[in-house]
C-alpha cells in the first residue's frame, strides 16, 4: 500500500514496501529544468493548457529518497481529470475506491508547488481510507509551477497573483464535478498544506455544505489586499465546519503567537469555530508532513495523519 520511494522531477525509482533503509539524498534538480518542460500555451479563454506535473516540483529542492512515500493504485480509480469551471476547465488529480459511488468527497489543496507527486499521493492515501479525494490545479490561470526552480520567483510570479475568490469558485466547481462523478458531495471535507492550509480555513468559512476541514500549517494572519481580502483569523464568524489545525511549534513562518491569536478568535466565533481544534508538534517546523523534503518529521506527520483520518471519520461518516 505505502512504500518509501526515490523520485526526481521526471522519473521514479521504485523501492520495496515500507523500506526504511537509509539511502543518500537524491533528486537534485538541474538548473536547466525549464528546458525540459513544454512551453506554456494559452488557449483562447486564457487558461494555461497544461496537464498535471509528473514527479516532484523542481522548486521544492532535492528529494529525500529515504522518506518519500508512494501509495499504489490497487483497487483505486486514480488519475488526471478535468474540472469544468467558468470560462474553461482546469486539470485535477482524482483518486477513489474502485467501484464505490458512496465515498465522501475530500478536497485536497496544494502546497505552493502545485499538484505534483506529493499531493497526488496524498489523494491516493485518502482513497485507500475510503474517500474520493480530488486535488484541482488552482494556479492554472496564473502560471505553471513546473517551470520554476526558485521558490521566490514561483511565489512572486504565480502564487501571489492567485485571487482567493478564484480559488473558492474553483473548489466549488470541483465539489460539483465530484458529486456528478461518483462522489458523495453531501459528505464533504477539505484538507490543505502550507498555502493550502490557509485555503482550507477560508473554504470552511465559504461553503455552508462543508462538514469538516484539516489545515496543515496554513498561515492564519496577514495583510489584506484586493486578491486576499481576509485571512483565517478574520473569517471565524463565518466558519461552517469544524477545522483541525496541525502546526509545528518550531515553524519560523507561523509563530505560535498567531496560533494563540487564532484560538482566541475561534472561541468567539461560530459554533463550528468553537468546535475547531489545534494540535501543536513542539519540535516540528514548517512542512513537517512533506515526506519528500528535509523538513519531514515522521512522528508528527504520522500522528497528524491519523488525527486527520479520525477527524474525517467523526464528521463525514
């Protein structure tokens, strides 16, 4: 079901199931990565005509082979689909139990690196647990994360140009698609990582049909602007579904005082906000669930994953 596997940007080397052998770090991306991907093409509606990424995002840096996880597709229906949205369609990765048309739907929201192998594998892990998991590529109008080798450029040229309103609409469209394609959208959850963790909080305040959310180290506070009119701390009055927040105590980008600020806001928010919970892993830094990166912390990641499954079991089943 799950194994540790080495990956490069465009290739994989299959290992043995649950192998814990210590192998050298691999997956160093070359500076000429941009030359290895197709040129960007815009269709007449202005959407980027891309498929989903193969392998891991180059901007994420070298892959840590001994901890990267892969999940097989045995007994699953899995692969790329296209989600109709206003003005066109966007690619998404979908995984679900084969032949099951009663599976609850869980939206999986990407890190800044897009719907690359790690996010696709998270979908397969959720499908193994009995869910239809769908991860839409939410940057498709702004840029292609595969083309970037530098995080700073990826953020400034793509991520910072993605409007929250667009993201909410694309997630709504993904829910509608899932409900028509074998998922039970009346039992609806969302989980997200880093950039997607913030989105999970915001979507819980956006969609009244949502039943549960799990936010992995998503930013809670920040300056508002036209593209990001509010942040999670300002949305607690509207939260429709209880949120489980999984955060690292040593996360330099999300200080614990902002978590405390969010806790106080939740205590004065909606009923669902008051039912939300935080779990803090004291020695974990940012991206502690990202098993392909040096930031991965197995104990925190696995505990958080079990809590995620329990949260969805409680609220979606």
